[in-house]
């Protein structure tokens, strides 16, 4: 039964992805002469994809705190590739990711189509280019999301935040919003650290198959009540970490209780 559920969901995942990709590509090309329209179309298709993938995965979303409105700079902890459709469902945004993601099967092309900003962490000079792109991509149509730990974790705690990519919000004293992401699995299912968090030596196909075996799971996102403004990027990183860590719910082998799904409307 669980194997059939996983196979059916993988087929639906691929169907939704390949059905919407041409619309995203065509819209990007046809509307390239007018950037605001291009961005609105891109986010419409991406959020449509994210909500479809959310349905396929059986992801139930619960949020706490006010959701930031564009333009925004959002800093979050990072647990899995699941974080990406989760946040896409909530807000029109662009992500910052490490350069290696571009070469990943399926995830790489999806990230490129979503206008992800890639950084080569092995090249410190690449920070100048990425910080310039960060400044260009925070606008009235979208916000920018930074997973400041630099990697995904298994959900025991929040790792210290790297300050290098907080240069633009620190220099311009932009308000930085914080989000704490957590997951829970149903009673009787493996812990979220094993089937939702993506870390260590886990391979994408094997992990996705295990994830799709779950009947459902819950995602909890706690947004900070007030943003942080600080001109020093290292202090800003520390303050953002403290906020995310304070609101973070550790998830290592912690199943969720039966809860009702929080409905998300199109105006979220």
C-alpha cells in the first residue's frame, strides 16, 4: 500500500512539474521586455506548482506569526528540499543556493527556472556578484530567502548562521525577517529526521520515495513578530540566529499529534 502510494505520488510529481514547465519558460520569454509582468507570471506558475506538489506530498501547513510582504529579506533554518515548495506556497520569493545545486538531477533545472541565485562558496570573490544580485532581486513583486546555515540539517538544533550573505541588508539597513521551519510525521511513521529532513549521505531518489510513502506530514513555520535591522552583518547574523533558534521546534524523532490542516488561500 505504501509502495503504491509512493509510486503514484512520484508520477503525479513528475506530471505536474513537466506540465507547468513549458508555461513558465514561454512566459519568461514572452514577457522578458516587461520585468514586473514577467515576475508576476513566474511567481504565479511557481506557486501553482508548489501548491500542486504540496497536495501530492500530503503536506499540511501551519503558520504562526505575520507573514512578510514583498519586498522582504527572509532568513530561515534549512531542513530539506521540502522547505522550498513550503515557502513558495506562502510567499512569492527567490532563493539563494549553493552552486552545486545546479548539477543535481531534477532539482537543478527546477531551481534555475525559479530564478534561484547560485553562489560558489569555494570562491570568496563570488560574494560580490551574489550580493549585487541580492540587491537587484528584492522588489515589490518578491522577497528573497536565505538559508543562513549554509546546509540542511537533521532537525536537532539550528546551526550558527553565516554572515557573508547578509552584507546587503546590513549595509542598507533593510529589515530582516526570520522564519523557523519544523516538521512532524503521523503516529506510527518514521521520525521527520529520517524521512523529511535531508542530510548526511541520503540520496535524493531514495529519500523522495520514503517521503512519498507517508500518508501525510505537517510543516510548521513560525515567523518572527518584528524584523531585525542592524548595520553590522556579523551581529545581524547572530541576532537572526537567536530569533530562529528561539522559535524552532526540534524535530528529531518527534511524531506529530493529530491536528487539523491550516488552510492556505490564494492571498497568502
